[in-house]
């Protein structure tokens, strides 16, 4: 019996130990889960406070590798990178200007993105990122700059100076999206820019004479083809082991896996048909629906419509890619606006049309109305009523419409009955503001 009792006691003790061990293991698991949950929450909070972007290391490596290396790390949009350079060198390379809406920046040694500021200096390997409906300009000096569109990412990284080439600065730009720029030759400085797409490399060159410039645009189209457009200067485009020279007012579209085609002349800008340049549109409370229209040149596939509040189109309100030659806007407020349209053929966008101005004016003032009522009693059966209002206004005398002349003058005969004759004159302007003038004419018995 004693042996049986000892066995039972040992079995009970072992069970208690196993149970205690399982409880401890469960507690450890719960603690680990709570730690992981808290850590995940902390990372989420950091992600909200500090928006993350693509790894700078990966992007810089993408710049020195093949264009395809960038696709897995880069956000859609332009990307700027170069070969070589001292990462610790703090010589200013560029300045960030003309920020529009949401623009982020990140220093080369930083892990977090912060809000970019106008006028901030950019150094080797610094990064700039624009989000939706945003934009920025990177100015290298007074003559040279790059313009970023929405959803773009740029890294500033210098190339080593080539001793065989006559230039002071060199940059290589990797593009996913759209990037435009201007490179000029000055007496003090020349610059070389290379733009790399997933399937091509374009080297832009201004003329050798002082004052000559290269103006260009590179964009990745929805079908992943790349369009290289040269407005001024020249470019050498390399793709599929072939090189073509693109001159001023020419463009090429490179299909993935193929060499560059023969450059084509850029399409002519559309002819703007309305509203007319300098036209004024008045409204009272509700903004009018403004229809912008233009005539398409032959062979054009689509259009880029731009509407801005400034003649330089730095503050864009609308930028739309359209298939039809018209655009309607119904919520413009009081102020001046500028609009232009460019043509797109085979993926290449030509020069924009001359900008035209439209002014919208909110008019809440009643029209001018002056009526000459007689001061003395009349002994005639009809009053020769005369008055003036603002040109374009409609006039009603006792409910009957009277047509004014081009200067707003009007006259009419008003029948009079014996005794007191109240007369009401009403003027209504083009937006619906109303002015009244009333008089009482006494006809003698």
C-alpha cells in the first residue's frame, strides 16, 4: 500500500509540475504576443508621423545599375541619380522652389521623410518626393532646372566630371513618370544631363554658343513606352543597342525591347476657338459653365489641357489629358485665368498653344438706371418717357419691355389716364441684377 501511495503522490506531483509548466508557457506566449502587438502599433504610429518612401540606398544603387533594378523600389515618377560623388560633401547642388501642394524631402543620411520647404538647399544624394496633384522645381542655377510633376521622386547625385567633355556639372536622371527640364549654355557654366528610362538613355545638349539652351520632356506612357521630346537643343537617344539623334521640335517613342525609331516632327499646337482671348464672363451667385474649345491639327490622338491662375502656368488648377477638343468647367470663381492646349501624337507632346486669358467677375451691383419723370402735371394723354441704363441691360416700363440703344438710352410713350398715374421702370442686367425707378405723373382733368 505504501508503494502505491508513493506512486500516486509522485504522479500527482508530476501532473502539478506539468500543469504549472503549461501555464507558464501560455503566459510567456501571451506576453510575447502583447510585445509584438505593442511593437506593431509603435511602428504604425511612426509610419503615420514619418511617411516612408523608397529606400535611398536602393534608389542610389538603382541609379548605378540597370534601369530595371529601380522598378521594385521606386515610386512612380521621375528619379534623379548619378555615378560617383562624395556622399559626405556638403556643397550645394540645387535649390527646391515652386512647391505645389504636398511635397516631401529626405536627406541622404535620414530615414524619414519630412515636409519640404521652398528655398531649401539640396545636396548630393538628397531626395524630393511629390504626391498626388503636387509639383516642384529643382533649380541648379539661374539657367538650369528640372520640373517634377505629381507622384514623382528625385535623388540629387552628381556624376564625376568627364575630363574629355567640356562641362562643369553632370547629372544622370532616372525616370518613371514625367520630367521636363531646361539646360542652358552660359559664359560661366555648361551642364550635361542624361535621362534614363527603363528601356532607353537620352543625353540632352544645348548649343555650344552662350545663351543657347536645351528644353526637353521625358515621359513614360500608359503602355510603358517612353517618349523623348526635344523643344530646343539636341538629344542622343540610345535603346536596343542603337543611337538616334533627336533635333529641335522632334520626338521619339521607344517601345520596350525595341530600338529607337526615326524621330518625327512634333505635332502643331491646336487653334483655340473659345472663349476668346481677354473675354469677360460675369455672374451673380452661381459660377457660369465655361466651355473651352479648340480645333485639332491633323493626326492628333489626344490633347493636354491646362488651366492656371498665372501666365507662367506655375499654379495649375486643371491639367487633363483629353481625347475630344473641348473641356467644360463649372466652378471657377471671381478672378483671371489662363489656358492653353498641346497636341499629342504617337505619345509625343508638342509645344502648347499661346495662352489665352479669361476673366470671371462676380457682379452683385444693380445696373445704372436714370429716368426723367416730369415735375409738373400734364394735360396730355401720353408721356414721352426717356432714360438711360447700362449697355446690355433690358428695360421694362410698367411690365412692357423697351429696347435701349447700344449706349443704354431708351424712350417710349406711356399712356396717361386722368388723375394719378404711377409708373414703374425696371432694368435687368445680364446676370440678373435689378434696378427700379418709380414716379407718379399727374394728368389734369
